[in-house]
C-alpha cells in the first residue's frame, strides 16, 4: 500500500467513526480546532505581552508571525490538494470547510497552535501541569484537523515538526538579538524582506490549473491573496516590536489582577475590531490584496507598538 494510501485509510477510519457515532463529537473537535485559528492565539499572546511579561509575550507574538508566514510559503510551494480532492471518498465535516480553503500541506491550524501554545509551554517549562496541558492542546488541534477530514496526517506532522524547530530557532535568535546593539534592527529588516519575498513568490508563481467537473480545484487568486495578510501581520509585528524596544519601553508587570484586567480590556476591544471587522472596509477602499495587507499590518503594529505606547503615555 502506498504512503498516501495509508493516510487516506486513516482518514476513512475516522470518517467511519464519525458516522457510527452520529457526528456527536463533531462539535467538540470543531471547538478544539478554533485554538489553531488566529484569533484566540492573538488574544492570549496580547494579554501576556501587555499584562504579564513583555519579553515572553514578544517571543510568542514574533514566533507566531514568522511561523504563519513560513507555513504560507510552504503551502504555495508544495501545492498539495485537500484530502477530499486526493480521494473522493473523503467527506469532511461541512462546518470545517470555511476555514479550509486553498492547499492542504502543511496545516496552518497546527502551525499556529504549535507556535502559540508551544511557546507558552517552553517559557513556563518548569510548570509541568502547564507543559502537559499545552502539549495536549497542540496535539488535540492537530488531531482535530484529521478528525474533521480537512488535513492528512502528513500535513499536521510536518507542521508539528516545523513548528517546534521554528520555536527553538526563534528563541535562539531573540537571545542573539539581546546580546548586541542594532541586532533588533537587522532582524526586523531581514524578516520583513522575507515576508515581501514570500508575497512576490506567491504572486508570480505559476499554480496548477486542475479542473474536476468543470470546476477549478484551487483558484490561484486565493493562493496569491493569502500571502498579503500574513506578510502584513509579520511586518506590523516586527516593526512595532522594534519601535517599542527603541522608543517606548513600557512595563508589562502589574501587581493586581484588577489592573491586568483593566489594561487588557481597554486594549483588546480595538484589537478585536481590527482583527474581525476592519478588513472589509480596507478591501473596499484599497482592493483585496492591499486591503488585507494593511488590515493585518495594523493588527500586528497595534499589538506591539500602538497600545504599548498608550500604556506608557496614559499610564493605563
């Protein structure tokens, strides 16, 4: 049996289990998979950055932004189709399809989960309960992508391996930055250039034009489009981080829970608005590509610079 055949059989086994159990676990795994979407990790990492420990929060945010961008590069490079395209017997859970457009490999949800929850586990590695909890959450997100039928095992396994590699690589790079002056500027420029290269590669690349029953399997327009918000977020995060380090230098440590909650909710409402509601307006005035770039640039820049500046200036 072929390597892909084993993976398809595994997905069919999970699909059979869903059918036998009447889909009663679908809702549970649909909730679990949300922990690999961008919003929850953004909200958690912002809380840590603003209210708990600035250095730890920056590590989670920067690592996550780079992991998401690198994941998009691999997707557009490999151009591997979703499981139901590879084998028509695969019937994914319908509610999972809206967040599963484009190519399959590697798993974006698994990458985001590994970058965020894995970073938390690494930072607080002495807390065994937290480490086990974060590890189980990452594995649960990865499994949910298989259970829902939207990713093959190779998609999630490769994302797990790359996510861990990026996690430890980012830690070493940020420690290197702290050892000498101006290394932060070099890193911010280098990562921004990387993001722009990914955009150019994704935009200029020739994609497969395969049709089934007259329908294009993956529209190249969407592959090109998806690189813009991820690059915008990457550049916004790193530029904001650089400017905060140089000019703001706010303090994240707060003494009381009440102060943490107050600071967080004053900052998180604009963050949610930027993340969830701004994109359509930016696209309306700037077009799909530039609009998405600008929206997620603002999300990243707000997290790492604008709100920290407000914290310092207005003593939030």
